[in-house]
């Protein structure tokens, strides 16, 4: 039986059943690759076929493809410490307890309601995030995934580097790796559309995330667009070559180890969610994006799974996608060890 036959069938079923309009994916085992691009880029207001080299809104993959590598570089340069308090770099933030590690692992306990958040201009939104958030009892006790952690990391990068976080990502990650179509300002015609919303209409060539839309270049949690070829470069370079030599071995090792301060083993490293190999239990890293994207990478076996879709088109109300994604993850993890 061809390897990944069940995984690939489940991927195709998502398109055939209308769970996603279209998809582009690549599964790799060392030098062997399985890839395809099929379906529709757009269903409404008119249909448009998906083209293989189109770029997708990566949503939260921005965190691990862009922000985490930049933060890792600053750590290895000695300009930032994992256990430094957030307040050291963002003095407007009122609590001295959360650290850079807490932000990276989503264990900061930072939360808070910002009234009319999506209607605020960028400067007022940044001020609100820095001054109105509080830290609850989950600090160092619970992993609670939240974009606010990566907004803070982005603003810390900005204060250390003197330019917007997205400019730093482009300069220090995308350009050195040769990720030629990865960008925060994509060409509209080459972009896969996302949602149709009241107010914004068909979102195409602009970030889907409302915070990212307001904050523009000052957003470290979303905003990156890329095609499959870019993510193949990133994925292989990260697990095969210490991100093209941009990172040292110690910091890459840290991405494959639980980095929380919660007692016992947990599932968060530096930015990444940890998964267990079903053969010997070694750790893999993974991340998803709200728009319908994911990465699963296994450094020990040189295996990876890159998936891109626009599952939020024409609407983000798509629970079936989340159910299917979980099933595909489970199938892939079983098939990769055969």
C-alpha cells in the first residue's frame, strides 16, 4: 500500500465534500514527497480555480514562521532572555510576573476585555492591550492559547530592533531563507480569498484576522501570506539545517522540548505545540492557522506535513473542518510510522 494513502484520501474528501473550497499540501519523508493542489480559490461571488502558486493567508502560522524565529535570534544574541519579565521591555504593562517564556508557551495568564476592540485605531488598540490586560490565576499553571502573547512579543521585537515586527521578520527570516513569495503585502490576484464579511466584503490580499487588519505591520500574531514553496523551504531548513544556519543548535533543540514551568510534561515548546510520535514517543512540533493551515514537523525522522486551505471562505462558520482536521492529524500520525 502506498504510504499516506488514507491521509491523502481524507484530504481529498474535504475538497470533494465541500468542507474546504480548495487545498494545497505537501507531505515529505526525507527526499520523498507527496503533493497536490486542487479545488477552488473562490466560490463567491464567482468561482475561480485554485492555481498551484497562489499564496494563502497563513493566519497564526505567522507566529511560528515569523515571530518565533526572530525572538529565537534575539535570545541567542543575548538581547532577550527567556525568563526576563515582559515588563522589562514593555513597562506600560502593569504586572511584573509574566516572562518571555510565558508569552512563547501561552502560559502568561494575560487576559482582558477591550470594548469595541475591532473599531479602535492601531495606536489606541496597542495602548489598550498594554494597559488594560490583567494576569489571572492560570499564570504558570495552565496553557491557554491567546494571540495577546504574540502581540506582546511583536512589540518587544519592535522596541529591541527599532522597526516594525513585520519588517524585522522580512529582513531576518523571509529574505535570508529565500522565501520569495512570502510577504505581508501580497498581490491581490495571486492571493487566495478568505471570508466574505459585512463591512469588509470579500477579503482578498488583506489579512483576515481583525487585530492584524488594524495593527498592520505591528502585528506579530498574524498577517503573513505564503505559498507552498515558501513553507517547504522553511520547514526543511528548520528541521534539517537549523533554519538555514540562522539559529544555533541549542535554540532549535528548545523548540522540541516542553518549555512551560508547569509541573509535569506538557505540550508547548517555544511557540510550537508538541505531539508524540506513535512509534517511540519522541516529540514532533505542530501549529495551525485559523484560516485553514497547518504544519507538522518531525526533526528526528525528517518528516513533515504542510497544509494550506481557505476553510473560512465564504464563511468562518465551519465546524466540520475542525472535526476533519483532527481526524487527518490522527491518521497522519499513524501512517508516518509505517
